[in-house]
């Protein structure tokens, strides 16, 4: 990861206001940018298809549910405080809820604190959100696709990549993909088309697979409770700590490995996610080169391995260097800030 230093006139979009500990939400659409201080106000004002940038700091401190009812892209600075010392992490407090109309939403680079990613209002049977993409987000209380209550046209085509979450309920969801995620809670799947690939299920997680025609490949299951009661699911090239996982007789099992947590990580990991912990799989463990694609089994393998420092590809302020106390002879205020981006 390379760092770059250059002069900024005013405000790096993602993080400028966090120096004063005031959160700012920027709404950008068709070349026009508008600043807000309240996230829900910004969402309500934003036109469909707008990008919403979250500065570092705590948004929605009251914890009242955030409601999204239109296609929007949310971009935060990230959620790892150690990496984002100059800007603070982007944190949204309370449930982050998508209801009917919030198709094609994109969520990147923020933490949902004291809340979950909620699909559906819980009071309607018609919530039918489609095409959600979430990347490098931490949903502290998990994700819940069951609140849609829609059994005829449930939420569908959801992809979560490089995300961290607790409990996962996919009781009303079709064609959901979890890719290179860290799961620190229980997961329940149902309906068809569930794909879980290159994920890590922490010790304490229970996995209940009730889906049909699911693909669960290249995962590490550290929990002691694993039960599959669906039909025609494929479990391939995965590692279990449980020596007797419960598969359904109609499931297809390929290349199942048994290993201890210490042999995979060199230690027993904590039951709760901590960004300061190194979750890297040991190079000499059974996970190495045993995935279906020849890479690591678990979150460190596949075409999109777990990224360093939990950061998106968007630039972030790595270290503030110098901010002059007064303008120069030309009337400009020189600001020199070091900026970095994942992999650049």
C-alpha cells in the first residue's frame, strides 16, 4: 500500500469535517453536491441514483432507524479506527433499513453500530428489494432479511462481500451471496439460490441451512453446531472444527476437512469481532491451496481475498501533516495531507 502526499484546497470529500468532530453528509448527483448534517434528512432529499458520502464520526446518534426507500449509493471512510486515526471511522447508529423502492442500493465502508442491516419494515408483506450490494461494512447486530414478510416475491439478488456481521437471517430472501465475509453469530438460510463462498464462521456461530440448491463452498466453520435440513445443497472444500456436522442425506459433500482453530490461526479467536485482531489464516495450515480455485479456504482466498485494514478503494486521509495557521501572500491556505487508498 503506497501513500501519496499532495495539497488540497478544501475538504477531502469523505473526511474533511471529521477534524472538528462534526459529521457531514454530502449528497452528490449529476455534478452537484449538497451538504447536510443529518443522515436521514440527506436521504430524504437525495434524488434516486445519488451518491451519499459519510464523513468520519457518528451519524444518527439517536439510534432511530434509518429508512432508505430509493436507489442510493452510500460511501463511508471505513470502520477501523486504528487505520483512520486522522478522520475517525464512519459509524451509523441504529438499524439501517431498506424498504420498497430501495432497489439497486450500494453500501460501502461504514459501520452500523447498535443495529443491523434490515431488509423490510416488518409491517408489510410487499417489501421486495432487489439488487443490493454491500462491501466492507460492519453490521454489528447482523443482517435480517426476514422482516420483509414477502413470501411471494421476497427480496432477491443480494451480495455482501468483505463484510462483518453477527446473526444472519435469510428466511425471506432469494439468490443471496455472501463472499469473503466474517460471521460472528448464527446464520439461518432458506429459499433458493443461497451462495456462501470463502467465509469464516467464528467459534460460537451456529449454522442452519434450510435452503434448496444452495452452494456453500470454501468456508471455515469454527462453531460446534452445524445442521443442514434443506435439499440438494452442495458443500465443497470446507473446513470444520465439528467432527460430525449434520448434513442432509440429499446434500452433496465434497472434500470436507477437519481441523482445530489453533492449527488454522495459531490461537483461539475471540467470539466477538475486533478490528485489532489478525484473522489471517496460517500459510502452512490445511486451508492453504485447498479451495476449489486452488487458493486458501476461508476469507483469505478466492478472487477477492479479505483486504488489508478493512478499507475500500476510495482514498482516505492517512495522516494529517501540516495545516498552516494563516493564508499566504496569494490569499490561499496551504494544507498538506497524506492520502492513501487500498492497494495503491
